[in-house]
């Protein structure tokens, strides 16, 4: 007869501490690179969303349409990689743009299993009109961030290639980045 019950589905360490100290929350709030980047991205995204609203575009849609502005229609994979998203998310993001007639999705003539995506004439026209607004907003945001901080932000961004394994490796290589108060200040400037 078995008198000991073992839960084989349990994963993780056992802690004797019953509550998470509030000090830990403050530490994460002040030092977590991921949190600061997410907050900065949201704040920056809201600025660009507002600027692009007259064109009925979000900043994500603008970036996606810009990624399609190529001499030859690209396959879905490279576009997804450029935008750091999976193909399913890319497909979902393309649907409203396709309904508006801004993009065309077609079978890849080189590989019938794949699809290629291109801007339509309407999509090109919209991008030509939206680009000056994007440029003005970009210049405005750049003026908020001192050059030295911009350089540091660029260095940090260069650490992060587009796949999660590389991101984890980059974090392990340069752990000091996550506690850099100048970077945190840079990212929070756009708040």
C-alpha cells in the first residue's frame, strides 16, 4: 500500500515565504528592463497612433505597410520576422488592411504553399500621405531624448535580435543593462 502522495505535476521551487514583499514590487518597478520597454513602447505607440489617426492607421499598421514597401512582394515569413511577430499574428494584422484595399495577398509564384504580400496603389497613396506626418512625429520624439541617451538606447536595442532565444542570450551577456538608470530615464521620457 502507498502511504505517500507525490504530485508529479508540480513544477517549481518550494518557498517558505508566504507573501511577496512589497520591496520586491518596488525593485521590479524601478529596475525591470522589460517593464520599462513595454511602458515606453505603449507611450510612444499612443503618440504615433494619435498622429496617424487622420489616415485611419495605427502605428502598427503603418509599420506593417512600410515593411511591404519593397521592389518585389515579400513572402509572409520575412515580413513577420522584420516585425518580430509570428505568421498567425501577421495574417490577423493584414486582414483589415486587405479589406480596405491597402494590401494584396497572393500565392507565391515560386512556392505555391506560400503567400506573398504587396501594397496596392491605394496602399502606396496612403503611405505617401502618411509619411510626412510620421516624419514630423519622429522628429518631435527625437527632440525629447538627448543624443547620449539615444545612443545608449540604440546600443540596448542592438542587443535584441528578433527571436526569444537570442533575447535571452543577450540578457545573460549584458545583465548590467537591466539596471541602468539612464536607460530607464530614457524610456520614461516618453511617458
